[in-house]
C-alpha cells in the first residue's frame, strides 16, 4: 500500500500545547489562565448584531460574489483611517485585508523567506509565528532580549554573524512576555535594520490595549517620520479590539512586498470573507470603536490588577513577575525550588489541580523546558482569576523541592532576561 508523502516539516511538527490546553478548558470545574482569548462578556455582541442585521437587509446578488483579494475597498479605506489614527501615513491602496493577522504572518513568511534563510526573533515568542516561519523553511535565529524586549545593542552582533533576512518583533505588550520596547530602542532597531538590510515584520495586536499610558510610536510610524531606509511590514488584528470570530486583520507593507503578498493570498484563499468584511466596515463606520477601546482598557486593567494581587497572595515566593501595563498576559518566572517540567507535565498539572497555565517551552525557539509560565487575565472573570491563582499556588507548593523553606522563597535574583 502506497503512502502519500508529507513534507518532513509538517509530518514531524508537534501540536501546540496551548491548543491542547484549550481542549481541556471546557472541562467541569476547570479554570483556564492559558488562552489569550478576549473576555466573551466584553465582546460587542449587540453592536456586531446591529451591523450584521443592517448588512443582511442590504444584501444583493453582487454582495455575495467574489471580491478583490486586497479586501473590500470600503474596509481598506476604513482600515487606513484607523492606521492614520495610530500615527501612520496610510491610504487604502497601502493596505491589504487578511484573514486575521495570523494570515499576514504566514503570507509574509512565504514571500520573504526562502528555505534556509534566517529569521531573527526573541527567544520566547508567539507560537503561531514560530510555526509559520518554520513551515516556510526558515532558520530561526535567536535575538537577544531582556525585560524591555529586544536588546538592540547586542542584536548587532547577531545581525552581523547570522545575517538574517527578516526580523519578527512585537514591540507592544508582547506575547508571551508582555514587554514594551522603549522609544530609543525602536529608533536604534530601525537604524540597524536599514544598515543590515533586514526586513522588519512588526506585529501589533495588543498596542491599543494599554492601561496607564500608550506605548511609544510603532516602528512603522517612526520609520515614516524619520525618513529611515528600513523596510517595515506592519500588521494589526481586529480580533483583540473587536471580535476574533470576524477573523480579519490588516497589513501595510512596502509596495513590492504588498504585491507579492496579494499573489500569495490569491493562492491561499482568493480573498477574506466578504460578509465579515461588510459587517466590520459597518462597525467601523459607526464611530463606536474608540469608546469600545476605552472600555476594554479599563476592564482589562482591572483584570490585570486582580490577577497580580491574587498571585502575590497565593504564589508569593513561587513566582516572580512584573505587573502588566497592557496586553493580556502575566509572564512569571518560577522559583528555583520548582522543577523544570516539559509541556505535557504542565497539562497533567492542570488536570490534577484544575487550573491551566502555559509553560515557557510553548514559546521557546528551542522547545525545551523553561522556568516560565504565561498566565492570561483576559478571558476569566474576577472570581475565576482569584480561584485560579489560589489553585496555582497550591499546586506549585505541592511540587516544590522539600528544601524550599519560607526564608529561601523570599529572594529572587535580578531579572536580566525575559
């Protein structure tokens, strides 16, 4: 019996631990701090429903036809206006609507990365981006980082020695670390990218979810304002600020890159769903997004403080973390008394203690056990956050080394890397 050959990259790929945990999140009594999903109570169901009904009432035959690969003209224009509000010089012809920003990453990997080419990224990163670049045949290059994101001074050595073609970066409230890159580093990164001819892929799904103060301008904005010669592809998602179910994102890139992306998208899905695009266009035309964003910032800030306080109360001496200033995640370092465990062991831990947290290995370029956990405060309610932290602390204490004493659990070494 013959077998259909599958490329080794796909045949040998392992599933995401995060997806495995999401499959367990619906079990009775389970509390999940694992998935980076919005709180369903904060999703604008009424607003979306109103716009869907308005779109449905105006549907005609031409509305149900195939559309332009680049996206519906009205949504491209609305998306360009949104980018303008973020300080970018954007027009409709500068952007392409994608099926979520995840598709933008995949398409950019296809058009920018040849098999064996280097792609630089922080050692802890968004798993789906790791997967997209690996499937494109990239050679992943570890970029130095600390608690403020990319360490651009040490980065120059990597760019000189490894000569990556692409650098993927999430400057605002990165997944999983929550790091925000300071302005000076952003300026320096653009200088290095231009000098070493590295294309920057700037992923910005969380930049609008700030709590105290907005993050610095995007790399793309600084690049435009300073006249830098760096090549920057900027993407953002409507999943975190409107609704994941729409599966829509927007990509702005240099003209030659954008043309290549359109060709790749034609082969992938012809175009993103027109009904979803029509609905989102109606939502953006209603001028309610800014108020919705303000509500999200306030709600997620409360959730972040709730989880941070609960972790201090129930996991003191077991976890070290900084209180998040935006985004959806707490990135916590495990105390030295706690064992390094593979991802499956954390799945088993979750089943035993009825609380799910994603281990650092899920985000590692090397896929090895790491002394880190990513905890999401976005999806659970306040009571679940409190109970989740309590269960997590109880579980961590149960696996701590016997020599772990109260006095030894009070000190952590200075954090030097994320």
